[in-house]
């Protein structure tokens, strides 16, 4: 049988049908695959949604070769001007963002990133990131932030990668968001000298590694998200610090 060759279509959600396609993918990944839940999850329609969806842009990747399929990758994007309509960023439930919100810089919250299992390890995430960086340029955004997740809430199982992130990739003070004190989980669980760095980095989720390749940092402390069955790590990317060679790869693809 011939291998399936995707015919990707990347766009912002324009219709309710587009939005539902993204929410259906989120349900498949976050609810069915990872065992999460949420107050507004619609199990009958198989949609993962929340009250922030209406205030965000939704970057979606479709495969035109499979027109009957939902989106194959998704990102939820909330700029600071969008945030003012709802009053807060989604990740403020987990992290104190004061250092960013008081900076005067243009902010973009990244959330609900997911890729269909059949499209992982291929070009889908690259296309999603290409669109994301084009969006950043178009809106003259300066700082991206959000959370990236380890699956499961057993902190001990993630002690090595969490510790490595704390020791090697902690954000500088001007970008250092911090897990809220009522749910603060220290990440420096092991001394740096006792960590097998190669094995620990291998255990870091792919999305989080992608942020690090952009020159991103992690915040201070993790957050245990019981409903979503994850350990969340705050991530901040200063656009001005992204290596030019990295930006050039995406710019070459977009013609920007």
C-alpha cells in the first residue's frame, strides 16, 4: 500500500466548524489519549473546550488528503489585546505572570497545542510552528509564553528532566514567571551533578524541547494539573533572542 502523503492546509479558524475541528482534536488528545477532563468538556459531541476559546485565535492544520478528518494539529493563541476582553490569561490559574504583564511588551499566550498521533514525528509540527512565527511577525509580538506538560502527575517520575530544566534553562529575572504559591512544586529535585543529562533531556516532552531550541526558558516551579493529568512547566520565549538561523529556516519556507 502506498504511503499516505499529507496535503497540508494551515489556517486560522474562521467558522464554527473550524473551531469544532480543533476542539475535536483536543478531545482526542487531551481527554481520550491523556486522560484529562474539564468543566466544559462535551463528551457527547467529543469536544474539549473552555471559556477562553471564544476570545482566542485558533491556528489549525488540516490534511486536504483526508477531508473527513478533524484538524491534525492545533494551537490556541491569545494576544494581550485579546486578554483584556476576558480579563486574564488562561495560564494565570497556574503561574504568576506579573513580570511579563508589567513589562510593556507585546505578549502572546500559547495554549492547547496538540498533534494527531498519526502526524507526530513528521512535518505537521513544523508547519504549525511556521504559521505561529508568521503570526508573531504579523502582529509584532515580542514575548511568547504558556505551559508545556509532562504526562502524569507523579513528580518523582519526572524528577531528572524537571531538575535539568531548572538548572540549565531557568528564565532570567525579567522573564521568570513563577508557579502560584498555593500549587508551587519545586523543580530542583536533584543536584545537577547527579543528573544524566542525555537521558533527562530525552525525557523532556517534544513541545518543550522545541521551545528550548527557539532559545526559550522555563519558569520557576512546576504546577500539578490534576484534571488534565499533567505536570505543567511554564515556558517563556523572548522573540528577540530566537537564533537568526532558526528564524531563517521558517522564513525560507514562508517566503517571509
